[in-house]
C-alpha cells in the first residue's frame, strides 16, 4: 500500500492519535512537515490518502503552501483519493472543494458537546453515536462545500463536520492525546483571551478528567478513522 500523507502545519499540531491508529492497523504513513518548509507534493496519486492537521494560520492567509495544498486537495477529490481534515485541515478541504472560511461568531476552545446529524451519511460515519464531547481550538469556521453533506454541529459552531464520498472534513479535533492537550494549554494565553467564557475554557478546565475524556474521544476517532481507511486503495 502507498503511504498516507499527513500534513503538519505547525510543530505543535502533529498527527498524535491518528498516527497511533495507523500504526495499530499497519498502515504506512509519511509526515509532510509544511511548517519546516517541506514542499507540498504535487501529485496526490503518490499516496493512498491525504490527511491535514490543524494550525494557527487562516486558510485565507497569503501563503504559497496554502495555494499548493488547495490544488492538491482538489486533485485528490477528482482522483477519488480519500482526504481527511482536522480543524485547519477541514477548512482547507472546504475552501478547496468550493466552500468558504470566515470568522466564527466566537472562539471555541476546550471540551464541548458535538451533536451528530440524524441522517444516513452521519450514521455511516458515526454509527449509533448521536452526541459526544469533542475538543475545540478555533476562531474561524467553514461552510459546507457543494455536494457535501453536513453531519455534525456544536452550540457555538454550526458546521463541525461534513462528508463527501470518501472524504471527511472536521472543524473539531478528534486526534487529541493528553500530551497534546497539555502542550496547547501552555499556549492558551497566546489566544488573547482575558478570561474563560461559555465557549472558551481555561487550561484548568481542559485538564479536568483528562485521561477519561481522551479515552472517550479516542473511541470516536476509532470509528471515524476506521470508516475513512475503508476508502484507501
């Protein structure tokens, strides 16, 4: 099998639990360190699938690699090569596939409920799950691209996930590990939030029952990732 390409856009936003999942299923993968200046591969057919992680930038920023990634996602969709996006990755997918990315009504940071749509497409990806506690860290949001199907939302962000055939774009993070959450909490003040709110948690709140919450999130990730790898050739 050709490797899965995982695109890292920030040193602290690596594949985390997704890499653990691939290793457990003996699926080869290659990390593309965009944050370190590694070029975006031009041909998606070099890989069995493409996965895009998060990042602090906006997909609307004037960065050369963003243009290259958008073209790569578009080409992958045309070639029926599965694409998976987490947060910034989901926004990149939306924009590449004809959607838009704009400022969300509020910043959404920390643990929060995500409601799964009652539709055949949502059930195909989430199974019997109708609500779960996801992890969030974003200030922007995407629209659902043409022909894609909305499958999840949260109280503070209407579009938490969409599917389009083999492709899954998410605004939320399901790849989290305890170590990754602790690392992000160290950067909490960089978000320029002066205090917690209904949509923004403090590091102390995010670290409560951390292992228990992450284990529950891993189960959701297992379901989503398991469905996604079914599309790999």
